[in-house]
C-alpha cells in the first residue's frame, strides 16, 4: 500500500481489541510518525508521555 492509498483508506477501528502487546519497534515508528504531523495550531506545544519505562 502506498501513502496516498493509506491516507484515502484510513478509518477508526470500533471492534474489540485483543490485548496483544505491540512490539516496541512499532510503537517507536508510530510515535516518530506522529511527531512529523503538523500541529493543530502554528506553535502549539506537544506533551508526550513516555510509557516505555513505566513512568
């Protein structure tokens, strides 16, 4: 799937979750992608919670 297809076909998931653990590498990739998204307001500060070390 290319980027345009992924953007066009995105949707919310309303089903049941399995409770399976997400690999750390996948979480890092998702967080890095989130950091590349433009903020809602021009210089809105972003606060991130670091759950990797349990804090």
